[in-house]
C-alpha cells in the first residue's frame, strides 16, 4: 500500500515556529507532527510514501529519509492550488495502486488497520460543531452520497478529517484530472471533495464512512498545546530525574538535562534541551533550548532558544533569546 501525504503548507498560524521549519515538523508529544502520522501508516501496512512537499521541503525529505527505511517519491508542489491539484501531481507514482491519502499536518487517532476492512473506498469522518469549516458529507444507508467543501448552508455535521482510502486509485486520479482540465474550483482551489463527488456521480463509487476516534489539526499554538496534552495523557512514559520533581504525564528526552526543577504535568522536552531552577508545565520545549530560572505555563519554546528569569506564558521561535533577570 502507498501513502500520499500533502506537506507543502506554510503554517502561517504557527509562526514564529514555521519561519524556520515546515508545519509538519513542529514537535508535539515528543516527535514531529509528521512522525505521528507516518508511524500510524506503518502500523497500517503502508510500505511506500509519496510526500507532496513545497515550503522548506528539503527539511521534510531529510527527516523522512533519516527516520524511515522505505521507498519514497517526493513530489514538489510549486504553487498551492488545492488538495486535488496536489494529488494529481503524484499520479506517476501511485496510479492504479492501493492508496491512502492523509493530510500531513493533522494527527488522527483511529484503528488504521480497520480502514481497508470497511470498504474498497473509505473516508475518515467525525461529527463537528461548526460544519462551515470543513468538508461535510451526507450518509444514506451506510454510504456517502454527497460531499460539500465548507458549505455555506450546512448539509449535516459529519466532517471529512483528511483521511481517504482507495482500493484502486485510478478513479480518483481520473476525477482530479477532469476537474482541473475543466477549471472546476471551490473557494478558489481544486478541491479533493469535488473530485470525490465526481467519483460518486459519474463512476458510481461507493464510499463508506469510517468514524475516527479523534483528530487534531495542530494549526495554532493553542491547538498544538491541547494536542500535546491529549497525546501525553495516553502515551507518555513515566519520567524521573534525580534532584527534580517530575509531575506526569511528561515526555522528557534521555538527552535532556533537568536540574533543581519542577516539570509537569504535560511537558514535552526534546533532545538536548536544559531545564534548570525552573517550574514548567503544559509546555513544549524544542531541541536544544535552554530554560533557566523560569516559571512557564502554556508555552512553546523554539529550538536552541534561551529563556532566563521569565515568569509567563511565552511563544518564542528558534535561536531566540529572552532574558529577564536584569
């Protein structure tokens, strides 16, 4: 099985962190967002990746090639014109194959192994409170009959979550190419929802809905921290450091330094970061950052940033320095 992963986005709402790294590589609960996604795909049985890269795409390539031993075909999307356009670019690498598409900035909690058993064509869904923000589908007698992208007039509250399974990808690629050739856009982009609806209307494709447990788009600092809390709650190992108090759940890298501090709950501390004489909770500390004499809550500290003598909630990017001791 192959997996197409669109990861060409800029991630403006996560700045300053996405000024130096693509959104998919922003860490949460001990690993990049993309790492959580690919780990789930590997467990499902995916054996080949087709990432769609753009903004800082070489960093995506470096991370995936270092972290995973499997065939990969990187496709560059020069201009973001919608998911259907991005998927169309991957056709030389995945046409006529068993295929799963999953958006590369969304962590999904689901029984991935059960997806192929749900049907030949399966869409991940979940009920939402605000249907105007998502692609929404209608279901009749166990099959999806209508799909609308961010409807002005809601047709229901069952949202597509960015997970699409195809036993045979050929009808998808044909539909994507047709809407592009015909110039069919919704909200200014070539939408995969339009391609899926064309599969239903013109090819009689039967899509089955697959209820997922939860999903997190990690699009803002607030949702990133919320995702960090939830993932740590379910998967964080117990951490201990002599001379400090660790309040679970936390994920502290073996190569992180913790001295004379109270850490947790809900703290992710990456490789090489140091926490000294500080109180830190509900925060994400990225690789190589330094925290000294600080009280932090609800904070994201970028890679190799330095924070000293500050008692607050902060959102500071890579290689920054914040010193309030004087």
